[in-house]
C-alpha cells in the first residue's frame, strides 16, 4: 500500500514537472526535449535534478535589489556610459550593429580614448598587477571567480594588505563556490584584519535553502581588477598560477590578459560596484570613483557584461551579431564549447559565405562532458569550411574573438550555455587594428602549438565514440 502511494505521488510530481517544462516560454525546443528525456529515462533522479538545476532563479528579492542597484549606479554622463555619437564616429558601419546591441543590453555605450597592452604571459601579468597595486593611492577593487592560495593568490593578497595599511581603500570580492577555500582560509582572515574590505558574491550560507529555492550553480564568473579608477585588467585569468593546483593534470592553464586605461575602465568600475552593492547595500554608491580621462590616440571600446538577472539569450545574440558581421576572417579560442544551435548555425553560415573561420579548443579538456559535446559539432563545422585546431601544451583557457583584424573581444565568457545563461560575465569589445593585431598574433601562437583536426579524422572516429559525443551533446541544453 505504501509503495503504491509513493509511486502515485512520484507519477503526479513527474507529470507536474513535465507540464512545467512544456509550459515554459524561456526554453528552446531542444532544451525541453532534453529535460523530458532526463525526466522519463531517469525518472527517480530526473525530478530531483530538475528541481535543483532546471530553473534559473535567484529569488525575486535578489533580482529586484540587483535592478535597483543598477538604476542607482547608472548615470547619464556619456563619459562613463559612452554615447551613440561615439559609436557613429569610431566604429565602422559594418560592425556597428554588434556594439549597438551590446549597449542596448548593458547600457554601456562606446567610449573613446582607451589604451591597452596585451600581457606577454602569466608572469608579466602578475608583476605588472602587483606593481600597480603597490602604486595605488586611492583604491583597489578586485573580483575573481577563483582565488587560489598559491603564488599569484598570496602575492595579490599581500599587495592588497600593504595598500590597505597605507590608507588605500581595498575591496576584494570572490565567488562563493569558485573561491570557497579562500573564503575559509587564514589568508582571507588576514586580509580582513589588515583592513581589506572582503565580500562573497552569491554566497552559499545555507546549502539546503539554495538547492530548494535557487540554483547552486548560478555563479559570478567575472574577473575584474580596477586600480584608482584609472587602470584595469581584463581577460580570462583567475587569481591563480598557471599550474592551477586544483586541477594540475591539465596545467598549464593558458590565459590572456589586457592592461587597460581610459574611460572603459570606468565601465568595469561600475560593473564591480553593482556586484559589490548587491552584497553590501550599505556601501555608499558615491564611494566609487570613475576616471573618464580619454587617452591621446586611444581606441573605441565598451564593456559587454551578462548574467542571470538580464534577459535570456543576450550573449548568443550579441555573439551572433558580431560573428555575422565578419567580412574576411574570424578567429575564436575558447576552452568550453557547448553552444546553442543558433550559434553553430551562424558559425557555419559565416564560413559558407566565404569568411575564413578558425576555432581553437584545448585538446585535453578538464571536463570530459564538455569535450564530448564540443566534438559532436566538429563534423558540421568542418563541412562548412571552419578550420579547427586543438591546443596541446596545456588547457587553453583564453577566451578570444577577432573579426577582420579590426574588432576583438576579450573577457571571461566561454562559448557555452553556462556563460550564456547561468554566470555573471564581463568582457570588453574593442575596435583597434593595432591591439587586434597583437591578439591575432597570440591566437596564431596558440595555433602553432595545436594540431589541426581534419574532416577525414572525424570520419574515422569509432562509431561508439561518435555515439557517445552525440548522446552527451543531446543533453547540452541542461549541462
């Protein structure tokens, strides 16, 4: 009798969740199908999995508070937010649509007078950043998804403590999951004791409450560094050494970083402020300083940022606009390729119309699920004429996109559904031939250390391997 009651309750719950999946307006057909497959193939755990990971929800209060903070911070000052006149003045007409779309989403329009240096490697990034911290006179703001207690992590913490002791306002923020060991460490407490203001983005104070009423995998994946409102660092690197001790098997992790000056730093400052104030609402909004001094002969740039409190589909739509505007060349590197199908279609269409499309992935991925999903798309991409390279020396973690030698995108966003739907991300989109040429040179260094994947190679993959890749890709919408 008891078993029959439990089976009946389970069936009713399964039916209700299936109806919920079918009724949602924010799911693609492939996502609905993937969830229904999970629910009916794995009925005893499918319900639990959907309850934990099926809905993108941070809670009404969180979303309302976040939007209120954005409204408080947003200013009509075009020197901070940029302007449409800057877009028309500095961006070629064939690329304006992507910049305009980005501005519509974030409120960050095109700014002029920016400068940037491409860091040579992790060692230079570390040295320059610590030197900038030691030269800071007013404030240092940092936000990292992962902050490890290693060489880079300790040096960064010590530099912040030195700055705080000499009167510099230092605010350090980390993601509650990605940096949970750091938050519970002696070093984190030492920073607090030294006067560094510390905070945790999306903290996991009550795991059961998060699992029941939100999603534990909604994370802040941003990497933001702002010094005195004048200098910023943007790119793919967490606060960690290339040896990445939590996953040393895949080391070195190869990242790309820019040291940036100019008004676009103010936009990253505002992005940091929005995240900080969400967790620390008592901090005065006017305590964040925005330097908007344009640099002579600087280039046009703007911040593109996304997160689960913004409208769905923002990142793939922006990327689609940017990719579809390529006229001659498109080069992309990403460690994680779990796209929605619209992005795959745009990549193929871009190659079919004669653009030289090149994609670079790591050969050995730290996620076997992501690796399988990525490779499930190889045949279609290769058929369209896309060139695919797999980087061999380590895990290529650099997220880069260059268009026609004119436009470049650098930041934290991967080409996967987690970055598209679940993570808070930050990037900078740039219009500058010289800097884009430097980034393309770096992309070709990645290619030189890669092996090209040929169509014949994919054709000869064993049948079980192809089936495995496609099965995993079928679950892509729920990964």
